[in-house]
């Protein structure tokens, strides 16, 4: 049976206070001795990564003649009589520092033993050598404190509990390579998304985060107040209506990677603050934007897979294939098949409520569209592991989407599902200002019924549409969820500093 990592037990407040006081005392003694515990600079010449890369596979007990100045955090420390050893870590790279009486002198060695602790940031100057055991090392001729740690490091041989990892992400990054890998994976993903957009002729733009009206999605906003304007404002729930204004203005292909805020629940796939990608393409539609979305996700998978394929490896070792052409299924047809009864855009609310009641599905403020979508999630969603576009949604739940060109009662909208959760959504955009106004008015009625996620009537946006918006396709994708699809992790693991109570 495989050994499982020991769970890290945090120090008690008393233990932490005692250790902190010991280190504070060392700080005071350093200052009294004229040693800066927090210097403004140290004379680094080379990174640990560069030293390791420059001296691969050396034999034991070798002197290279290469003199370097490196800095890193002490993650292992062993002090003996005339020779001390410290493992210095910089990111994922480590090197051993050797501090000897013969090289640094009696006073410096004594100060090392008195003042240096695990977790301290240390600078050393010396020759790159290998120890008798073959470990790449710097034989120090001089050392300096780069930053004195006042709190002890967690034990690197045991795991932090999840609560500590989320609340003190810096400790997670310090002790767990997988946490650092996630940050790099996210950066690679963002770079890949931007590159794919550039290759497809898109411009990256920025839209307001503070808005006088919230819109672009069915979501409850956060409200704030502007002293300068003496008015209530809303944190952005989506950039859609501003990006469409850009399309009206002649910027035919635009995208934005942005932060959105929705004052709703938090769970394994939802966060009140999240990263969103949205893009709009003049003279496209929901089919062309689905093709683009597949390309975006697959290129991101290739960027992080390590072998250039669209097959990613999740944190638990599972290999997940994001390649190929993804299938497209009808919402109404897949619901009908799973429920065993025909459900169409003309199925009455009463019939849908009866089905929902029989299945134990509760829908707040039910209308046809909400009932269809909730029933579809009940019957179908959990069966979707591999990527699939779910096509053609009810009209009354998609107020910014064009009516289907050949199927009455539905709109040209898709949701992309991966691993059983919604990853992205796309539309053929509604560009008729008269129809859009009617949809907004209907949303206002829903708001009056108590739907706090209903959209507001945005006169300025309607004015923009009245100047003529070309046919367009648009899409939105949660970047945190894309990382979930690429890594197999939950949303809190994909966010560097998630919001916690």
C-alpha cells in the first residue's frame, strides 16, 4: 500500500508566538551587531536556475572555478562544527550552500549559527562545486541575510490542510510544487488564448468595471457607491454590452479577458469574483464562434500538455482528451430522449411544471425557459463528461440572443459542457433594436415579479444598436473553469488568491 503524505499540523498560537519571539530577538541582535536583517539589495550575479542549468551531471567532489552570487530561501538547514549546510530554494530550483570556517572565518560562521533559521532568505557568494556526495553546491566565501523570516516554515515533508492552502496561498506556493505549477499553467493558458485571438485578427480591448447599469448576463450584481458622482454603481457582471458597442463602432473582432463580480452563491464551480473571456465577431454566428471556442480550448490544452497534444493530464493522473471535433446536441431533443417524453418549444408551462414536480425539480419563478433548462440539467447534464456543445435554447432565458433562423421558439445559443459543468456559452447575437427593446421590457416584468437576476433596460445600449450592428457571433468562457478542464481541479485551486470568509 502506498504511503500517503503526513498531514501538516499548524503550530498553536502559543508555539507560534514563542518561535516568533525567538526570531524577533535575533533580529534585534543582528541590528545591534550592525547586520541588516532586511537590506535593500544583495549583489546577485546569477539565479539558482541558471547555476543548475550551467552545471548538469557533474561528478562528485568537483571544483568548477565558476564564482557566483546567488540568493534563495533556506528550506533545509544543518549546522555542524566547522561546516554548515543549507538548501536554498528559488521557485522550483534548489542548490546547496556550504558555509565553512576555512572560507568565511570564525566570526561569520558564528553569526550564521546564531542568526540563520529555516525560512530565511539568504545570499551567498562562492565557487560552484559538488560535494563528496555529488550535490551541486556553492562553497561560500561570504554570506548575507536577504530577509529574516519571523515565522517558521511549514514542514516540507507533510501536506498543508486545504484551509491553510487557500487562506495562506503563499505557504502553499512555498511548500507545494503543484501550487506553483498551477500559476504557470494559468499564465500559459492566458498567453495561448491571446495568441489564438491575434492569429484570428482580434483586438484586445478593455471595458468599464464600474457601471451605472448592470447587464450582459442574468446575474445578481454587487452594488457600490461613487462619492465623486454621488450615485450608486454596479460591479460588472459581464462586459457584453460594451463589447457590442465596440462592434457597432467598427471594431469588427474584439475580445476581453476581465474580472467579473456576481453577488451569488459560491461552490466548486462558482466564485463571486472570477475571470471571464468574452469575444465578438462581426459577420459571424453561433456556429463560427463555436469553431473559434474549440480552437481556443484546444490550443490552450496544447500549450499546457507538455507534449504539444490536446490530451491533458489532470492532477490525479487522469489523461483527458480535448482533441477532435466536438459533437453538438439539441437541448430539446436530448431532454426529450432522457425524460422519455417529447418536450418542444410549444410544451406548456403546466406540462413542464408537472414533469418538474414528478422529478422533484424546484424552479423559482417558473416560466417555460427556466423549466426547460432546469429539467435538462436534472436529466442530462451529469452525463456529459467529454466536450459537447448543447445547442438551441429557449427564447425567454436568452434576452440578448437572436431567434433561430429555422426553428421557432428557440434562439441560436449554445453552452459548452466539459467534465459535466458549463465551460462556455455562445450566441448568434440579437442585433434588431426593436426586438431587443421588447426583450428588455420582458426582463423588466420578470424583475417586477421578484427575479433579481433579470436585466435592466439599457437605453444607451439600445441607442447604439439603433445605429446598426452587423450580424455577429459572441462567446463567453470562464477562465477559472477552463483551468478546471485543463487540470481536473476545483475552482478554488485554480485561483491564486480565492475569496474566503
